[in-house]
C-alpha cells in the first residue's frame, strides 16, 4: 500500500502530487526532464522535505505534516539507487555492500548476502575498489548495497542511464527478478519507454510537478496524448494499434 | 669543529622547534577540522565575520597577534588567568605558549586546506549513506573523514612548515628564552645580534632549510600515497 501527498515550492516550480494505490509492484515515474521526478523520489527518501503532505508506505507513515511525523532518512529503510551509483570510493566492493546491512539488526534482514551476490553476479568483484569497476558493475554493486539493507521500498532514479545497451539488457531482468523474488515494491524513475515497457506494472506520468495520468502500463501507453505528456514516443507510433 | 655535528646550542633550538611545531599542529587538529566543516557546510548569520576572524592571523602583523596573545593568555590575561586558576597550566614565557603562538599563526592555513577538501567531497555520497541507515555522526567518521584525510595531511604539513618558521608572534608573546622558547628562527635572530655570529647564523639557516625541505618532501610523498589509497586507483 502506498499513499502519498507531497507539496513543495521551488524557485519557479511547484510540486503537488496526490496518489494512492493498493499494490505498488514496480511503478514507473515517467516524464520529461525537469518534470520533478527526482524531487519526488528525494522527498519519499527523506533527503528533501515537503512543505505539506504525507508519505505512507506499507501502512507505515514516514512523513505527515498534520501529525508532525518526520522519520529521518536513515530510519526509513527505503533503498535508494542513484543514477550515478554513488559507491564509496575509499571502500572495497564488499565493504560497500555491507555498509548498510551492518546497521540493521540481523533478525530483520530478510535478504541474505549470498542471494544478492548470486543474483547480481558479484562474486568476482568483492575485493575490488569502485574505481576499478565498469559502469554496469558499479550499478550492480549499488543495487546490491541497497538490497542488503532489506528495504521496505526501493527507489530507483534512472539506475540504467549510465549503462550501454548490452549492460541494460543484463541489469533489467535483475530488477524484475528482485522485485518478484523479494516482493519489494519499487518506484522506478526513467524516461526510457523501452525500460518501462519491460519492467513496470504501473506508470505515473509527471508533468510540471503534477500527476497527469496513472494506471497500468499498457493503459497509459495507449493514451492519445501520451507522447505529448511524456516526450516519449508512444507505442501506438511504434507498433500501431494494439 | 666537525661541520656536520650540531652544537648543543643548535640541537636545543632544532629539537625545541620540532616539539613546538608538532604540538602546534596537534592542538589545531580538532578545532581546525570543526572550523573547516562549519565554513564548508553551514550557512549562518555572521559567517563572513567568523571566516575573517579565522583568517586574521594571515594578514595581521605577527607582532600584533603575539601582543593579543600576551594580553589574552598571559598569566594575568582574561583567558590565561582563568585557565591558570582552573588547571595550573600557564602559557606565559614557556614552550607551551610558543606552541600556542605557532598554532594560531598556522591555523588559517590548516583550516583552508581542510575546507577545500571538504568542499570537494560529493555530498551525494553522504546522502547515499543516510539512505543506507547511517546517522550523520557515523557518516562523518566513515565517509567524510576518510575522504578528506589527504586534505587534512596537506593542512598539517602546511601548518607544520608555518610553525617552524614562526617568529614575530612567538617573540612577542613568550620572548626569547633559551631551551624554552628559543626556536630555530629565534636562535638565528639571536646570532645575528651578537658579534662574530655570522657562521652560527649561516649554520642555523642551513638547518632550517634542510628541516623544512625534508618535511615538505616527506609530506608530499605521504599525501600522494594517501590520496591513492583513498581513491583506490
């Protein structure tokens, strides 16, 4: 379950979003650059603070201005995978992976180290430093690091943007698999239609800080004004009627 | 006299210089890192004033700084008197005072180096650490501090070198007492004031140059190693 209401003013921009759904699955946030997707994700993570609103994920309220609730980001347990990976350069891959894991009590870890290493194929990278990793490897480590905190929610901000096509093909199935295997809800920011078609169950279309459409992936993509709203080529244009 | 053997007078000045400079760097460490962190990360009313205050010893005549220290930290000084009553520690006319004078003079250089390296740390890494469950204090010690170690080392070396060459504030604050406050520059000054002191003065010059050169080379080497270690290249 997810129920969010976010309002925040920026210099010449305003975010005002209200959305709730029973099942998150993999929900994609789609929109043109500067539409406010990353700002929304940052507010959910607790890295920036909405002026008004609430954030309820899996019946747990992490932010509510009317009840004066504001859980600090380190207590929210939302895994966040950033566009640039943000691995700690002074730590080895294995220390990066366990950085967050070691901070939660063992009994509440529902994702195990071996599982993650297997799933993301990390066994050969463990002793290396981030500087010695390729873009795809870095991103896999970043995903593993967030997963190992056994998060209630995964936030992904264009996690594949820095990867080439071959690597994308390699990482996309991982994301799909981990959301089903560990049943973690995922909020996925992207402006690549291809990625979204492949992994998202639902789409939220964000335009100028507002939610302009939401629904199942296929429904949204079939909308007449899809291209106009998102700046992405619609499936209709790509494949004709379906 | 063997040219390479140091006279007791020279040894005393050299060892005292090293002791005073090491202590000056040591006492600057924590306040320097805190000040650098405040300047790099915090926005507050009066920040420009705080910034100027820290950099003041860089532009004031050292004698002025020394005189302020004498007024403030002397046994009857506002702060010095209080510290003496409380702990029995006095800074007047002893090597501790010399270390304080050096520390104050070198402080802006240290703060500057640390601040620059703090500003170079990607705050995105700290945000990432927060989403992984680390508190701000933990992040400082596990992410920020290791990443700025090369900057801290650079600052320490700059401060050490500055302390070795400290003269004006020291002689004003704690005078020129053999074995207590007569560091290399003060010993050199003494030698230029006595008849037939030229040879001794020249020897002290050479000792100063060698010491400073050695400190800088060693530190450069260390700082490169450390920087490589941190970045993991």
